C-alpha cells in the first residue's frame, strides 16, 4: 500500500494523480473511492440521445476540421462521430490540434451534455471530454461494463483516466493484509480488506459494492473512534487539580440563596460534575441544553465548588457582549459573595473579574494582577483568555460557553493552561443540540450530558414564516405587531444578516449556514433597516442598534439600555444569538431569514419567551415556496424541540457542510462514513474502540488497528500543515 504510484503506473500518470488529486501511493489511490456508480444505461446509443442529458457515448470519428471563428478571435473545431445507430455533431473551441487527434476511423469515449442548435434542433455535444480507445478491445470492454465507477475527478484528470489507473493497480496488487483480525470480521460480518477494496472499485454488482463499502466504513469509524478513545484515556490519566465540594462554602451559600429550585436535570448533572471535579483526573464534559435550560446556573455551581477548593474558574464566552453579560448576571446571582475586597462583601466572598480587549489599560493591568495572584476566583472573558498569555494562579476549571465552533485543537490548548503538569477540568456548554453521530465523532473526546427540560415558568414561542415574496402586505403587519407589543410595554428584536454602512460584509454576516443564496440582492443590513424603520413604520418608537463593529463599550451600553427597557426595538445582527437574556422582549423578527441556518434560527429565537409572556418569532423571507431554504424555515416553524431540529438540520444539509461547520475546517478523514446515515455503525465502533483501548491502550495486540488510527492522525496532521 505504501508503494509509490510511479513504479506501477509510470511517471506521467503518477505525476497527474499527485498534482490533481494529491494521491501518491498505491494506498492513496485505492482509498480514492468512487463517488457513485453509473449504470451502463448512461453509455447510450446516439439514436437515443435527448437534449439536456449528461451522456457518455462510444463512437467512431467520421471527420474533424478546424476553422477561425467569424466574429471573435479564436478557432472552432467541428467533428462528426458515428456509433452504428446515428451520427452526432461535436463542437470544440480553440483546440487546433484536434483534427490531428480525432482522425477518421478512431474510436473514443465522448462525455458531455446534449444540446441542440439551429432550426432543425440538431443534437450536439459542446466541448465534450474524450478518451481515445485506439481500437483496444480491452479498453472498450472496460468502458462497456454494466456499472461504471464515477470518481471524484478534475478537469485534467477525468474519472475514466482514474478508472484505468486503478484497474492497472488492482491487476498487479498482491493480497492485502487486513488490519481487522479475522475473528472479529466474522463476528461483525465484515468483508476482508482486500476483497472490499477490489469490489468497491471493480465490482459490477451493487449489492457487492454495498457490502464492500460497509467494511470500508468500519475502517473509518474504527480509526476515528480508536483515536478518540485514546485521547480520552490520555486526558483522563493526566493529573488534575482536585476540587472536592466543601460544606459551608460559597457553593452552599449560593444554593441557599437561589430564588428557584433546580430542575431534576440540573440537579443530576450538578451531582455528576461535583463528583468529577472532586477527582484527581480532569473532567472533560460537554453539556448540551436548549437555550434557557439553565446551563449557566449549573456551570456557576461548578465554578463555586472550584473556588471553595481554593482554585480559580474561568468562563469563556464567544463574544465580549456575552462575557460582559455573564459578568453582570454572575455578579447579580452571587450578590455580596462575589464582591471580595469591596465594601459590604460577604465573609468568604470571591472576586469576579471580566477581562476583555476593550478594558482600559489600567483596569486591564489590575485585572491581570488579580488573575495572577489568585484574588480573582472567577475570571470571565472571550477565547482570547487562553490565547493571550494570561497567567492564572491556580486554574482548576474552564467553562466554555455556547461555542459550537470550538474545535479539538482549541480544547487541547486549553488543557495546557493549568499549573505545572496538570490539566484543568473542562466543561463545554452548547445550546445547539448536537446529533448523536456528531457528538460521537466531532466531540468524541468529551463525555456528553444533556439538560432536556426547561425550567418551569418558561413561556411558549410560536414561530411563523412571513413570505413577503407571495404576500408583500404582510411586512406592514409585522411592523404593526411590533408597535402593538411595545404599546403593551414589551420589547422586540429585529435581526438582519448584515451590518451595512460602508457596505463591506461585516463579521456578523452569516457564512457557514447560509446556503448559496438564490437572490442577487445583498442581504438586508442593520444600519439601513434601522433608518427606514425609524422614519417609517416604527417612527416614534425608541430604536437601538447593535452589531459587531461597535466598540465593546458601546455594545455594552446598548445592551444595558435594552435590558433596562430604555430601548423598545433592538435592530441587530446575530451578536444577540447566544446568551442574551432580556425577559421583557417578546417579539423577534428575522429579516432574510433564509440566510441563516436551522440551528442559528433556533438559537436566535431563544432570546424571546424568556419571561412570563409568550414569544413570537417571525421569519421574513422573499424566497418562494419549494425552495430548499424555505423548507428549512418551515422546519424551524414546525417545532421548538432543539434535538428534533438538530436531526432535521443534519438531514437537510449536505454531509460536507455538517463537518465543515462543526469541525472548524479540519478534514475528518471520513470518505465513506456518513454522519447522517451510519449512526448505528458509529456507535458500535465507539463501544468496540472504548473496550479495546481500555484493555490495551497501545493496541499492542492489534497492530493493524493501531496502524489504522495512526494513518488517520497522519492525514489530519498533514491537513493541519497544509493549513498553516
Ligand atoms: P442557558 O444558559 O441554558 O441558556 P440560563 O442558565 O441562562 O440558561 O437560564 C436561563 C434563565 O432561567 C436564567 O434567567 C436563569 O436564572 C433561569 N433559571 C435557571 N434555572 C432555573 C430553574 N431551575 N428554575 C427557574 N429559573 C431558572
Ligand atoms: Mg447561558
């Protein structure tokens, strides 16, 4: 498998494969699987062609000529081919050499889209790709097989060339060693590697191919799960600062002062965290829970246990607005217990320090000192906290809030921040419910818990799609509805995809989730809309504007006046997506809603319905019914169950998007395995890997599996290097 392709295929083909597809060894090429298989039906007689079809035909060249174009620079080539059923015209541009290649009598494959021209609507292929067959009966047979594998290809390296290369490699390939022990293959009903690789490239039978693919998916699933299981094991073996729960400490005082009772879920997760924090090895846990399910309270109780043990806890938020908001709500929740060193503080109080880029230099210096001396028990900030060289006296716990784009590398970096030789406990919280398969792969280095119920007293949110394309008049009703809510003493959000102003696409512009938008018009912008609303439908209401280009201080001031009720309607970008908590806000209007992803819309609407009044979310779009983006909006309107939505979201996306979004760009090494379709296989692999690694961490008994995992890591590292 490690043999260079050059030895098997010759220098020219090897260079092409290396350049075009980054394939260097026999193994690389064999793991370049067909994307799909075309039925022989697609090799069709010319007599049966119809316009618009993508076809491949086998035919003989009748004639080919070249001439200058009449009105433009350049040349045009015209050829006629024949396949014993009919003739077909081909047109090429600027390929003057062609008459010397497509000489009469030569046989070739031609692939392209059937179009028509002229009054007689004559059929033709324009600029088809071709592969000369040179009267080679063997090659002709190759392309006449009942199933033709279709490979990921490039313009200069078409699928059929790859097919020929692979055939050449497979023909001379010795039996391959199988990394999976035979007893195991039998137990799981898996084909051997050698047979699987041959079948996936060369079989003419779809059932056989499916069986082969299943085996190859196992390899991928095992490689990922073994890697993760070892990562978990290594992490779990590292020493961690033990933080046993202490009676009569801050945590106990906080619980006693809590104005509500914890939900059963909060209680249960709380107990689990308390036990893990008390341990000598680091907790590595992911806590999922709907927006408003009370994760922050759970995290705060964990942080206080750590402070009680004489150590520090850090909370990382995705934006400065959120970090500041967390600081405010923690200070409110802790009261006198959070004001150490100030007048009227409680006896065992700690200090809460907010460390953001927008702090004035003096305040920042003081904050850094408090963090370094240990005077600050709780430190809040954005991710810059772990990137910058902030030094902690004794960091025991890091809580990462609401960050579904926080990848494995960042989590590793963060684990390196505890005192000499230890790793802090880590709690990652996400409000985006993560489908099980994604949790098992992308977050597979973490143990997963969930808060499934919302605290009582939460109001319902109803969501409606407002199709202004079909019902332009509805937009006025939207603004009237806001006016009514404000008259009733409540507040509203209006969310736009873009900031506007100097018209650069701002940092808040959704990119990940927006599917290629069908409309040419630029997305609606906060600054433009705020102006229009203020002069038009919402004249007389107090409007505020919030977006990522405001300074930290300004953002903070806007949020504070909205919270205080001094702003009626907040026109904003997605900076309000997470964590913002203003219970009096009851309406959210999302403009150009089709530009946002399912989970983002769900996050956004979690900002309303947080008080005693029901929430109303209006998804405004001019996309027509039947458009896939509209389907996503309908899905969001249909349910408020985040887990159901996450699953639906996964189904509505393409696989690549799933990984793209959650993996922060890192390639997964998954070629056949699908996070959408292979849940059962992934969870079997996870259990198996966990068991194997527990018993044999270095996989000494399973060299083949160790190799599989090592290859995956190599690939990931190579990807990483490419990126740097
Ligand atoms: P999340 O972080 O999961 O979005 P929060 O922890 O911010 O949720 O909680 C949302 C709101 O609900 C906060 O105002 C919080 O004080 C309140 N809350 C949390 N837990 C409970 C509970 N058990 N009962 C009532 N209210 C709660
Ligand atoms: Mg929260």
